[in-house]
C-alpha cells in the first residue's frame, strides 16, 4: 500500500501536466485563429467606412445621405447576409471535424445560391430607399441622395454574399492567413480607387459606392484563386453537383435562426441611435451615442474574432466526436477574451477625459463622453463575453436558442429599459445606452446559463448525426 500511494500521486501529477499542456496548446490554436481574424474583420468593416471619410470632404449633404443609406443598407441587407452565412460555421466546421471534407464545398455552394436568392428582394427594397426615407420623415434632399447611394450599393450585395460564404469555408479549416492578405489588399485597393473616383473623376457618391463593390469582387477573386490552386484546399475543393440542391433545405434551417440571432442584436442598436434624435438637444445626444456606437463597433471586431475562433474550434471538435476537447476550446477562448476586454475597458476608463476629443473638438461632447464612459466600459465587457458565447452557439448549432435569447434580452429588456431610462427618467443618452447594456447583460447571463448546462456529449452526437445523415452522393467519401 505504501508503494501504491506514491504511484497514484505521480499519475495524478502526470494528468495535471497533460491537461495543462493540452490547455496551453488550445490557447495557442485559438490565438492563431483569432488574431489574424481581427485584421480580416476590421479590414472588411473599413471597406464601407472609408468612403464616408472621403465623402465628408464633398459637403454635409453627401456625408449625411451616404451615412443614412449605409445604416439602412446594413439593417436591411448586409446584416441579413452576414447572419445567414453564419450557418456555415456549424455545417462546414462540423463537417471538417468529421473529416467529411467534400461537404465543405457542397455546403458553401448551397450557401451562395441561397444568399443570391435573398439578394433579389433586398435589391428591390434598396431601389425604393428614397421613398422609404421620405415616409420615415427624412428631409427630401437627403432622401434623394441616399436613394442614389443605396442603388449604387446594390452591385455590392452579390460579391458580399460570395465573400461571406468563402470566408466561413476557409475559417472552418483554420485557413486565416489567405483571408488576412486578401482583405488588406482589397482595402488598399478600395482606398486608392475610391479616392480616384471621388476626387479625380468627380463621381461623388456613385464612385464611393462603386469602389466598395469593386473591392468586394477583388477580394472574392483572390480568395477563389487561392481555393482553386492551393494544396491546403485540395481535400475540401469540390465541383458543383446536384448534391448542392440537396443541402439547400439543411442550410436554410440553420441560416434563418442565424440571421435572426444576428439581426435582432444589430437592429436594437440602430433603433436606439434613431431614438436619440427625439431627445432634447438631439445634436448633442446623437453625437454622444454615435461616439459610443463607433467605439463599441470598432472594438467589437476583437471579441467577434475570438468568437470566430470559438466557433471554429468547438465545431471541429464536436464534428470529430470529441466533446471534452470542445469544452477545453471554449474555456481557452473565454480566458483570452476575458483578458482582452478587461484590458480594453481599463484603458478606455483611464483615457475617458480625452477620448471624446478623438471624434470632436466640442468640449461639451467630450465631457459628456467622459461621463458616459463607465457605462461604455461595462458594454465592452458584455460584448466580449456574448461574442464568444455566440460563437459557441454557431459552432454547436443551437442558433435558434440564441435567437430567442437575443429577442428576450434586447426587445423585452434592453429597448424598453432604454426608453424608460432615456425618456421617462430623463437620463437621455446615458439612459438609452444603459438600457442597451442591461439587454446585453441579460443576453450574457442567458447564454452563459445555456452554455453551462449544455450536454457536450449530446452535442457531439447531434453534430455527427447532422453531418453523416445527409443523403448526398459524397456521403461515403471519407478522406483521411
């Protein structure tokens, strides 16, 4: 017995070392995905922001009309396509983990077809943007210019649909470097061509919108060339076949709740920004909320990238039938994200008295921003947490639960609380943003509870069933 006790202690120490080693390796893998993804997402975000900076040089009408059109197009088009394409994080990620490599290409083709179909009604809606804005009470001159900008943005929808599908296809395989290179190259191209269209060819808002579409097409072409000729995609590359049409239903079943999950959150922020125009001194209140929204939007690309890492690692491990590895991946990404959001919120709080001057020279606005910064710091922490947990939802395939959570968090709690605090209790912008933070807090708590009670063994079984139950010609093609 005396000899057995040291042996047991040594075995336990070995287990701890192995667990620590596995966890450290998972931290490295998550970082390898998340850090380049930050550059990718920020570059894609700046593609639609950089024209605003240049249009501001043409006058207030061009800037305001393009800003309103961009906001409306984000709500009615880009957010829908972005959300629907997130279904591929489940399908492609789990298929890759299950070594059903050919299905990645099949699912991606299916996504592109579905998203193209969605682009048609969105395009029709954008044609009538000017009339819609006038009905909403917008100034006719601004509505007219915004309508023109929205029409010129229609050609951006189709490359955007392809781009989001290809990005998810590569993300599922942890092939992030080609996305980083092509995203940066497309952004550099866009800045140059947008400058030429606006200032050299005097194309105004038409040139600004066209530069976005051309940049998306360049990004798509570069990524497609990589997929076609890279040996890294050899296993997952597949030709178009009838299998694509067999998976349309499976894609739509996940794409609809994925879109609802994303859009409900996006739309709630847009509604609050619009509501700020009804407050006393709307110019001040809208300016402050815009600074808050811009700050959180730019920062959100960091936790979203951690969420993408969580989605990729969790979906891969569930598809491979390794539920314990999926749990380790979740914990690793949460540790990375928690570290980042704490550092970001502390930094923002420290510079709160000067942060507002990065956006404006008005002392009144900067002072107001400093006053609302503590709430903004809480918002950043909540964003970081929910971004990772939402990534887990996408990787696991329970987007429908995420959709219900977002509906309750923002539309039963967040928005009513914002309106109560902002208009009834007269806390103005601070009240509106505090309401959104309350919604985000409920969202985080709810997603944490769902994740905490998740049966990972059951999720792994469902993932394997989801991938292997497809009635496809490629069903029996298991590539080692």
